[in-house]
């Protein structure tokens, strides 16, 4: 058994559900007359649902009670789940399946580490679930990224030490989480300019299994 692992974030790395999060928050915010822009949305990558709501509500003049906040988060999640219904195996981002195949051929273990409570549904709808040796979702953790809990639990499930894991992330908060957990980090998309990342690419279309072998060799 290979004692090296690659742990993938889900939203924005394997599937472009990051765009669905944006649209669902936008709909809720518009209904509440709360300003919400793409730049605010960038701050929500990898952050839990309730923490995301708190960031959005900083731009609201109205004060919301805890139960009103729970209602807003639930409303957003309903809009989000409606968008998820349209997912299929074609929704998997370009380059992902080739990379997963390549990593398996090189006998890397592979896992998903997502802050999303919807991750199991997304993995099932896209057919990605059958590729992974382990998965951790938002319902299994108490602290979301930049805390390393989600990735440490994924490493534990795989039986691989954190120092032998590389995390692939689109969120600066996720890169911080990987580093806090003693793991190497690959930044793609929105995290492709993250100075803390050990390796970066615009998308997984640019990444090959051989790049990961190189990353592990450079860590020695
Ligand atoms: P949910 P990831 C994260 O998923 C998203 O990046 C973030 O935008 C979202 O708020 C969070 O999941 C919680 O998602 O509301 O579905 O539980 O990028 O860690 O895969
Ligand atoms: Mg993400």
C-alpha cells in the first residue's frame, strides 16, 4: 500500500459547484436587499455555511436573530440544492478524471476533504464517489478551513501521516488549513496565486500525476 496521499477539495476543484454557491447566496441576498458581489463571494471559498452567512451579513443594515439567520442559511441551501439537481458525470471539471486515473496508476491513495454538508450528494450525482479511498464532508467536522480538521481526518481515514499528504485546493483558507495540518498544498483557480502553495496551476487540466511525484520528491 502506497503511504502517500492526495486529498482533494470538492467545490471549485473537482466540480464547479462554487458557482452554484455564488448564485444561491446571490438569490438570498437579493431578496433581503443585502449587497453581495463576486469579491465578497471569494471570501466564502472553503468556509462553512454559517460562517459564510456572517460574512455576507456584515453588509446588511438589518440585524438578524439566530433563528432568522438559520432561516436565511436554510433558504440559501434550498436554492443551492435545486442547482445541484442538475449535476451529472458531465459536470466533473476538465482534467479531473485523467488526473485521478494517473494518481491511481501511481498507487497514490486519494481522498476528498470538503467543508460542504452536501458533498456526499455531489459525489454521488457526479459518479466521483467510486474513485476515492476516503471522503470527509462538512457534517463530520466541527471547525472549518482554515482549521486543518477536515484534512487531518481524511489522512486518518486513509492511514497516511499528514507529512505524506498533498492537498489540492481552490481556497486560500484551504491552503492555510493544509499547511496548519503539516501537509503540502497545491493551489488551483482562485488559490493559484497563493504564495503559501507548494505548486500551482490554473486548473487540474494542467496537472499530471508526474507533477505530484515531483512535489513529493521536493518535500524530502
Ligand atoms: P454547504 P469545499 C465549501 O466546500 C465551499 O467552498 C463553501 O463555499 C461552502 O460554504 C462550504 O463548502 C459549505 O457548504 O453549505 O454545502 O455545507 O470547497 O470545502 O468543498
Ligand atoms: Mg473549494
